[in-house]
C-alpha cells in the first residue's frame, strides 16, 4: 500500500475510531468487564494491546509474577490475574491508576498497583515477566493522557526505560509491543546502547498496519 494512500486511510480511520471509542466506555474484553474514563488508552481497538493479551492467553502464567508497565487500562494485568498470575501494574498517570483500581474491584481480581514513572516507584520485586506497550511517537507529552502516545522529542522514554530495565534485570522476560509506524531503527539503537536486542516473536495484522511483539534479550 502506498504511503499517501495509507496516510489517507489512517486519517479517515482515526476520526471514525475516536468516535467509536467515545461511545464504548463500558465494554467486555477477554472475559473481563471494563469502564474507562476519557483519556485512557482503549485496549479493545489497538492491536498493540491485543497482541499482548494474545500472548497472555497462550502462556501458563499460574503463580508467575507479571508486571504490566505503563498499564493504561490495565487489561494485561487483569487478564494475567484472571489466568492465575501474581499480577502487578504501574503507570505514570494518576487517572489510569484510579481507573484500574475501579476495574480491579469490578472484576474481583487481585492486582497490585503502583503509581510510578517506569520502574522508579516500584519495589524491588523479582518479576518473571514485564509487559510493555510503550508510547513511541517522538513528541513531548504536554498532558497526562499524552504519555500513552508520545515518548518525548528525543525518544526520552526509551532512553530511560532500557537503562532502568538493566538495573532490574534478573532472569525475567520482557516483552514489548510496537507498531510498524514507529521508528524501530531508533528504538533498536537505543536498546543496543544498554545491551539489548529486540527479537520478534509475534505479529498481528489489521487492514492498515502491523503490530509486532518483541522479546528483549541481552546481547
């Protein structure tokens, strides 16, 4: 598909999607019940969220410590808890944390929640899995909700994430969802500076884009 055609489709699709999201604040997903506040990343309509949920449902996580970092709606953490994991979730957004607390109670699931900028306010826990659906558009977020989309003008999110991950690393598996629309070469270069490579383990296609799931491995 040509770049101009894809851009045109993206513009039309984005407007339709925003309207649909505004009218779909209460919904069911993977056996879970959600009510989302405006400004929370909607997991139902983005393959970057769904590819992580697919992975959760295809793995035995019973008793495993699973952290969803930058959790947004917390769909990953809630689904992990539903499937028997010791689930944890963290986000920089106060709104996301409050919304997840409400949905945790709605679904009667045990998820330990941290209000944290990346790993900064998370206790020293040896996680088995860390699941990340990061912001990747190179722009500095001005509002709280924009942290779900923008990683900073100079990819600041990733320049903080990979070094912090290295400090936390102790045999855990870290999975990251990314879109073909991101600057993958830049993200891979930043990862390499901290001693990581991104190995693709899954792909999920929609009409207008591909999303990939990567496992981070140390070089």
